[in-house]
C-alpha cells in the first residue's frame, strides 16, 4: 500500500498564498527568487532567511487569529 506524502496540501489555495508570501518576503529581504524554481544556486543564508521570515509571518498571523477569537 502506498504511503501518502506528508507534504500534501489540505487546501489547494494555500499553495498560491504561500507562493505570494514567498515573493513578498524575498522582496522585503532583497533576495532574488530563481525564475526556474531551482534554489540550488542560492546560499544557505538566503534560503534560511527566506524560510525564517515566512515562518515568523505565519506565526504572527496565527497569533492574530487566536487573539481575534477571544
């Protein structure tokens, strides 16, 4: 029996939202996103900064959402 990928998206629209967030984060950080989608030529510092920034934004969004419910 084939095992499903743990990376599958529950809500397909999330992929577009995350891509937009990645573009905005890269612009704010001054990082050029590769047009071909290959990140192998980027430095670890660049990809780490981008991932860290996106994670920070997602946590802020979750905190705001939780605060709005109380």
